[in-house]
């Protein structure tokens, strides 16, 4: 029997447990998938030491803090500086991977217009944003991070103006703003400056159409939520575990 789990905080809403439980039933796989709701990094450390799960997914807020507790990282996870998948090797050691960048890159491709989407804004600077940046680099799309507390070479939300938004036509929300039940929340960008050439991508998938996406759609922008990315990253994690 394969035993898997999700490590995160306040994760009752999570996609992963439902996805893998249904997968096990559909494909007649003898497996279990458990949510490990950890309130602190120390709890995560203890969990990794005591459980016999063969693999884990990792979500907010532990994609970066979990890394010191692992024995090794694959090259992509190391380059990104964040992980979302852990495999227990036959030796018992724990190895970290990142499948977020794969899921994002594959789900974004059908929307990309080569001549139009050459510059992107990444809203948020957490663990998920690092995987998005890595995928954009692979697609040769230049990007800027937008943060509430901008560091060097990052933009503040109130700095976003017409010139910046006319150039950066791909906008990706990597923050949890707008996630159920806080469905009226959204990143504070000047949506009135968006138009038909913009593509808004939200990593949030519940609700299906976040306020961020609704605001963009009202201005004629193309939109996508993170559901397809989640399915693709989950299947990539499954391949790693097996």
C-alpha cells in the first residue's frame, strides 16, 4: 500500500487529498492520502521524522521552510529554492522536488502568444512565485516581482502604472488572495488599465473565477485559473513517487 500526504497549514480546502483519493479509486490503486495540518515548521520537522509515508506534497506556507529538513534536492528544486514534492528514497532519505514549475509551464503554453506575452508581472514573492519565475525563464519571458514590501528590483503595487501594464501583458497571481471563503479579496492592481492583450493567470482555483480574474475579464483580458496547473503538477509528483 502506498501512503502519501499533504503538508501545509489550514488545508481542509486542499485539492490534493480529493484528487489522489479519486485517482486511487478510479485506477484501483491500494493507497491512502492524508492531510497533515501543521501549525509550525517544528511540527513539520517532527512529522517527517516520525511518519512512514513514501511521499508528500507540500503547500503554503512550508515550500521553503521544509527544505533544511530534507537530505537532498533535485536540480530544479535547488535552482528554484522551493519544493512542493518529497519522496522517501529506498535508503529512507528524503529528497525534494518541484513540480509546480512543470504544471504552470504546461498549463500556460496554450494561452501564450509569442509576439504579445514577452513580459510578465508576478504578484507575490512566496515559494510558489519562485517556481513561476523559473518556468518563465525557461519560456524566455522576462518578469518583475510585485510585492507589498518590495526589495531590490521588485515593484510595489502602487507603482503599477499604464506604462508598466502596457508592457507587462502577462500577470500571474501567486498570492492566496481571493481563495475561498474570502472570495472578494484580490491583489490591488489598477484593473482599469488592462485590456484585450492581457492574460491574467491565477494560481488560486477555488473559486473557479476569482475576483482577480473577474476584474481582468471585465476589461477584456484573457483569464485562466490554477486548476489545470494543479492536475499537471499532481501527475508529475505521482511519476516521481512511482
